[in-house]
């Protein structure tokens, strides 16, 4: 595809508003893809989602017709523009009054959002890596399992590349983030009724009630015993108004509802295997998780420790997996300074002399951010195990694996806020403040981090700690 002048597209992910810059000339996404199997799968997916949207009322929805017409031809720019317009009717912005008129909620809206997410993954991400993400995850999950997607790639790519998400073939795809939305639960029930159990509206209401009661109890504890460790988590915004009524706000409060709903789904489907691509860490899951290729297996029983076999398998899998991406240089004994030098050279100066990885991977933000997130999540499990180790030997083993996985995650995307902050926190906990400063300063000085005030604040905080 030839280069053209840049343009900007306003897009709305399940996690918020984003502006995405594009340097590709707007034309058919299908014509820009090289793999015939990927093109065929995306076309089948669009047709399935269109039928799903239309079946919601047994008639085509007029305002959705331009969106699906553009998706049929692969017109990525038209898909994005139409998506922005449809967002007004999705029930999350009711100021126009159109939500009630068209009711673009539940199956209709989710079908639209999932097509947009798939196009974004292949329009902004590198085809090779978006396809590998979906195919490798799908191939690793046994038929009939339940899969929790977390990030946008984890939801949208896997959904698009399954043989049939609507038919639960080869497994059932759910997403963690929208679970607290009654319309999303309606969507899940419309596909999975009689196959798996998913929360009802009553379950959702009870989850809010249970979380609110628990948050109020923990708030009272923190107010009564200010010298003790806080029971409210960082980011949980819980307070009492002038009438003594509990008020909740913030992302962490919604995460509390996700915790309850994901656990309910897990417990209500005891005959199913579960797999997870993590969005935000959910505390109840950690004792049940073990690395499983790119993602996690969510075991039925909690484990006191991770087996040597599981840890070694993960270590070898990721060592082999990242080599074609960044080259064969990151090993067990590679220091933080070595990763910092790599970051400055390849991501910073775009100097690929002696580089044995894939320049396409380095130069595609969607792709390297996506895989960095996967590895950072697994590193986070090892870091959790450090503080929940069965003994000194087990703790030392988890420290080594967490450090290795964090270095890989950071090397895959050295400016990723999640990779940087999680690794820095780990290094500080290990009393390696000098290395934490090096990692934070390296990320802050990369051109991709320009004007990132959070990284600047992090560096300043670390230097204060160093004194």
C-alpha cells in the first residue's frame, strides 16, 4: 500500500476515547492483507456479525447498514467514520435522545463494536502479528472451554478469528471489561443460552449490592483504624455523602464488580475449562492462574506454588517466541542496562544496525504494545507469587522468573506505561532502586514518551527515594 498524507480517525474503544493517526491511504483493508485465509475469515466474521445485528429485531437496522456495507468491502476509513456516528446510539451517550429511538444496545451494538475492533487490529496492527496473536491463542485453547478476553486485542482479534463466536466454536468468548454492563450480559445470553451459564440482570444487581456493602465495610475500617493498613485499594473512590449514603466512582470500583461476575461465571460452569487474557489483575484469580502460552489457564483449584515444569515451559516458550521479534540477545543474565541500551538504539534512534529481529514489529505500535502487555501480565503473576511464596527457595525462583519476564515485556515495548510501572515497582520491592531509575529514565527519554508527565513524576519519586 503506498504512502499518503496522514489523517486522524476518532475511535472509541471499550476502555475509552482514542485518536488514532494513520499514514496509510484509505482503501480496502482486504486488499492490503496478504494472507488469503485471514481475508476469508474476516469476511465470514463480518457476515456473521451482520446477521447477528439484524436478528436482534429480525429486520436490518437502517443506521447500521452503511457500517456493514463498508465492512463487507473492507473500507477501513468508512468503517471508522460510521462507527463514530453509531456510537451516539449505543446507550452510553443518550443526550441526543436517539438511544431510545433505535435501541442500539446489546447484540446489535456489540456486533458493531466487535467488527470495528477486528478492523482496527488489522488496519493499525501489522497483519503478521495480529494474525499470530489470534491463531496462537485459539490453537492453545481446548474446544468447549470458556475464554475471558481482557484487552481490546484479546477480545476483538480472538472473536474475529474463531470459527464462530456466535456458535461457541471452538470455544466460548467472553470479555471481562464490559461484564458490569447489563446490555453486554444480554448479548452473552443471546448467544450462549442453553450452552453455558452467564450472569442474569439479578446477578448483576446482587454483585453491585455485595460490592457496595463490602466497600462500605472497608471504608469504615479505614476511618476507624487509620494507623492500620488500608483495606480500600488504591484507586477505589468510596465515600459517604452528606446523608450518609455510600458513593462509588472510579475504575477500581468497576473492577470490583468484574471480580464478582467473573468468579460467578467460573463457579457456575464447573464442567468447563477456563482461559484468560488479562486486562486488569483480578485478585481472586491469581492463586488459580498458571502461564499458558501467550495467556493463562485458570485452574479449577488454587495452587500453593507453580510447578517447575510450568515455569520452565513458560520460560522456553517466550524465549523462543520473542526472538523473531526483537532478536536473540535477551537471556537470563542480560542486565537492565542491556535492555535500556537496546531500547534507546532501536525504539529511540531507530538504529537497526546489527539488529536480528523484525523491523516491522519495532515500527508497529499496535503490535509491540499488544505482545508487551501479554508478557507483562505473566510477569505480574510471578511478582504476585514472590509475596505469596511457599518458602525462600520458591520465592527466589519466582523473583528470577518475574525479572526475566518483566525484562522481556519492557524490551518488547520500552515505553509501555504498564510494562515500565510494573517492572519499576518490582525492582523497588527488590531494593534495586538504581535499576528502577534507569528503566524509568530510559522510558521517559524515548520519543514515544514525549510529554508523558506520569513517567517524569515516576523518575522524580524514585530519585527522592534514592536519597
